[in-house]
């Protein structure tokens, strides 16, 4: 799909704002059929909003203290003014452009050990570029396997059901709409070597086509009500819902559970040890960062993956097994 129509506008995020820390998350696994692309000061992705698919390009046109973004949307048809306004609001939500982090930044300054990290990424947002359905598809392929295997499964699914788009000299992919799988059998999904996940993908897609949840209305609810609604979706339990509350709905107070693989990385990051009890990690983080615990962990987590781009970290490579 070639997207040749475009509209541009500027947005001024709430200061401070860290462009590269917000729009590029090195901890996300890099699949070969790319869903997005990044270089310092520039970001591209295929963005689904409603039933439509757009190309999005965002450029840094400001500073941390005086942020300004140049935004370009691409489509296969002309834009209406209403549509542009809706898209502006959508990216403001997904990338937390207007989030007020003043209280969190004040808390971070009191942390003498990790303040250098918080200072380096001052203004970084917990961004989520995907729809709720897309996030869940990614979560499904990440279940109980290595990162490399997850890459293979998502690439196979994208190659069969995804959409390839071209805009601004970029070729990217977008995850399919849930209704695109309505007539696809579980066996056809299994043929793509996704195993038991075929059942989850099919049932989850049906939940979205039957509108069991409205992801936009959930943005207006409190944390517990949102969690309850998310758990109505097939395969979404308390842990997946907790992750989505942070990733998709920007609730920072969701540091309630630590998976075994996360425990190993947190032990290294926070204590410099191979293994620290999960309860101690959780209690220590909650005591120090309170309602911003998940956001604080996000900063420290992403920092080590940014370091990995330029240096070898043997213990990290052993854990992520890319």
C-alpha cells in the first residue's frame, strides 16, 4: 500500500521532553518485518486508528526544555480537518505528549544512586505506539519462548496477514485488523508454526470483532475498572492486564508482580547480584518510588538496553537470548 497523501502539523509536548527516549525503546524485540523505524531525532511507523492505516513520521524540532515536534501523517486518500485533529489527539495519548512528570522528576532527584540515569533521560515517556489489539498480539508471541522465536512467529504472521506500507521512502509493516482473521481457521494459524498460540490469536481476534471491550473508553476509567474490563478478553489474566495498564493505559503504580526472567535482570540492575528475592525487589522499589514505581523501573530498564547498543553486557545477553 503506497501512502502518497500527507498532512503535517506541529505539537509542543509538555516540558521536559526526551525525544529519542520516548520514540525508541531498545528493549522491544526487533523483528525483521519492521513495524517502525528510528534514527536520532526521527521516528516512523505504520499507525492504525479505527479501521484506517496511516504512515506516521515524527521529527524532533525542539529541545528537552522547549520541546517541539514536526508531525507528518500519510494516507492513501485526502485528509479531513476532523481526521487530523483526531490523529493529533491519538498520538498525544499514545506517546504521553502532555503528561506532567514534575512530581516524578522531583522524586528522582532524591535518588542519589540512580539520579544520573533519570537525569540522562529527563522527560522520557512510557510510550505505546500500538493499539490494544496489536499489543496483545505481541504479548501472545512473547509467551513462554525465546526472543528469537518470538521474532520468527511475528514475522510469519505479518507476512501472511499484515499490510506492507510505503511512505517517506520507508517500507514498514502493520499488524492486521482483528476482523481479518474471522474466517481464518486455527489450523491455518498453526501452519505458521505458532503452536498453541493459534487458539489464543483466533479467540482474541473474535473478542475484538464482537466488541467485548472498547479500548478508547477504557482511557476514561480508573485503574481497577480498566483491569476488570481487560480481563474479559480471552487469555488476559491478572498479569497480562497489569502489564497493559502500564503499557497501554499509562498507570504508573502497577509494580505488583515480578516474573522470574525479570527478577534476574532486576537483581543485576538494582543490587549487582545474580539473584535477589522477588519480594525484596518489589518492596524496595515500592518504598522508594511509590505510585511512580513502574515508571522509575522503566527508566532504569530502558537505560541498560540503550547501553547494550554500544557495549557488550554479557549477563544481559545471557538473559535475553537474542
